C-alpha cells in the first residue's frame, strides 16, 4: 500500500462519477453537523445532529448509541482502494463519492490533495443547514520534534495549510468555528540571540519588506544537497521573517504575494520530489510556524477588508 498522500493523488488520474450535491443535500437532510478535528483536547459528540470525526480520533461506535458519529478516514491510512472510507452512516458510499469529488475540485486550488478536514468542511457547508467545527484550525505545526529521524517528513507537510485557510476563510463566516480566527501575534519561544541576528540581516539586505526575503527563498530550487553556507544565509532569512512585526507584514502584503508564498511551506510528494531544506531541518523548521502565522493573518485581514469576495470557493 503506498503512502497516504501518494494514494490520494492517484485518485486524480481515475475516472469518478459525479454526485449532484443539491440532490444529495435533500436526500441526507442534515440539519446540524459537528466536525471534530484531531487537535488536542477532550471532545464529546454533539447532543443533536451528526458528528464527524477523523482517522486517529479515539472512537467507539457502540459507546454513543443515541448520537450518530460518522468516522472519515483517509483511504491510504485505512488501507482502502478508495480515497476516503466513511463509517457509521447508512449512505457511506454516497458520502465517500461526494468527499472524493470535492477533494478533486479543491486540488488545483491548493497545488496538492486537500486534508480530510477541509474536504469535509467544504462538503458539509453545502449539505447541512448548520455546521460547527471543533478542535481544528487548519494550522498544524511544521516545527520538527527533536526525535524525528532526519530522513522522515512530518505527515502534515504534504498539505498546503496556508491555501486551506485561504479557502476556508470564505466559508468561516457561515460556520460556527471560533478556533479558525487567528490573533495578530504568534507566541514563540525563540533564542534571545535571534532578534539581533534578524535585525542585522535586514540591514544587510537593505530592506524591511518581508516579501523580498520570501521571494529570495522562492528563487532557490528545493534541493537535498544545498551547501552549508547557503543554508546559513537562508536560516538568517527565516529568523528575520519570524521576528518581523505583524504591522510590517501588513504594510507590504497583498493577496497575490501571500498566495505565492504558499508553495514554500509544503511538499505534496516528499518521497519523489525534493523538499525545501528547512522543511526537513530541525532547527530551521522551528521558525516556520511564526512566518506562516503572519502570512495567514495577512490573508485573514486583507480578505476581510474585501468582504470575503476574493478567491471565493465556487460550488459546482
């Protein structure tokens, strides 16, 4: 069985019959849907309606006989030939088909296969009258733990989380999803020496525009054998970006630049395609969450100013 993300991408090459989502919405008649992600924290199934959970979430189908709990698993994770496996619903085949259809439609907007969480949210926003999302912010950490083998990638690295938040931003106002909204500041515990190092880099580069540094990162080709000196220079850039105040990001940000930066923070096929070195480096990866937070907050702010009319996901 191939890796989960490889398995999912194989479905892009397969023929799939289409589901009419308007007809499906009438057929399923979801009034209340609760979607529970895999972030930390306790959870309980909703007292009314249908609760959706995902592979990895502790789940006992018989423990809540009065609540409908539907489990959605990544097909590769579940060792299935299908893109998704749906358990706990009488129309599991139709839901599997609809999830696959939505995921295929989202893929070109992201540059990779979407997470099961975003796919479910986009689908349920079209099928249910009311959708609540818990334990999910579409912002898993890219900071590699010290005990992760150097040759292993973080599982979440295969998804474009900035792009997922971009798509979800257009849906969030219609959903009950308090965890989605980001505060302006990302609290990080960086070494005290970082700030001076970042300031020195800004002076050497003769720019305080963080998007200039992101553009330089984009100019470099992902490679596993980048020289030590080149890595040292780029680490300085990452440190500078992680310490750049949010008001400076907002001063220079536009929607196109934020979208262009998404490709710097994921690799949808790490077994066959080289990754940016910092995605696979324990020290450098510690700065990525702060940078992504600033970019996501810029998108949140700019798109809100445009009343959510920019890059809206179109229902098909």
